[in-house]
């Protein structure tokens, strides 16, 4: 079965499962716990999940109109077993399609330094000096949607 990308909101039963993946991939390695964070803003975000054989294998979220005509991509994660198979790219493409169809012209994000190359391959450009977030060096990247 081919993997399928779904758009969900935070009321969806799969949202909790996607938080589990984000916790494993993005938080536990930093000794942080996503379930202790204030996630109330996430009610207003669009969450994209990718499923393969009824298992969630990746996720990414979009803050719509983070700034004028601009969406913010956040919380990009795929599980280690499937990396390099194009699922991260597929999630970003679906997010960009949604953003464009909903009036946004630009997507920005805060990239961890070791993920810069992933976003560069997808057409994002660095547009800030490095700064620290969750203790890791990040840079702002952006892409105009045509
Ligand atoms: C970064 C991450 C989301 C990439 O997901 P993925 O499923 O491996 O991505 P894809 O397979 O779609 O890769 C797309 C392309 O980017 C490349 N790529 C993937 N990760 C890369 C990285 N860290 N640096 C450079 N290139 C990378 C792939 O080789 C592939 O290249 P190709 O199109 O020439 O074949 C995944 O490695 C991950 O979850 N990492 C840990 C969490 C993280 O760093 N998230 C981002 C926080 S800002």
C-alpha cells in the first residue's frame, strides 16, 4: 500500500499518535517531553501526517498566516526507519500545496543546523544568522511559492 498524507486537526485521534512521534524524534533526544508543553496554539494549526500500512511514519505542521501571506512550517519529523525514502519531501510538498491553495505566498521555518541540507534540496534559502532554540543552533529559512 502506498503511503498517504492526511491533513488533520488537533481533535483527530491520530493527532495524539503524531505527538508521540514528535516526542521520540524531536524532544526525547534533547531530554525534553512534548507532553509537558503548552500545545494550545496547535488547535489553530494544520497537521500533516503520513501513514504507511496504518502506521504514522512522519509528521509536519503549518501555522497559517504566521505573518502576512506567510505560513510557518514546524515540527518536521520522520521516523528513523524510513528516512531517505522521500516521505519528508512528500510531507513538505503537501504542506506547500495547502499553503498556496489557502492564499499564502511564502513558507518560513526555523531549521536545525543538521537539517539545512534537507530544506535546501526543497528550495528553501537561509535568511538569518544562526540562533539557539531548544538548545540547538537554528537558522530561519524561507521559500516563495510560485
Ligand atoms: C530531516 C528529516 C525530516 C528528513 O526526512 P526524510 O524522510 O529522511 O527526507 P526525504 O527522504 O524526503 O529526503 C529528501 C531529500 O533530502 C535529503 N536529506 C534528508 N535529510 C537530510 C539532511 N539532514 N541533510 C541533507 N540532506 C538531507 C535526502 O537525501 C533526499 O535527497 P534526494 O531528494 O536527493 O534523494 C528527518 O531526517 C528527520 O526527521 N530528522 C530528525 C528531526 C529533524 O531534524 N527535523 C527537522 C527539524 S528542523
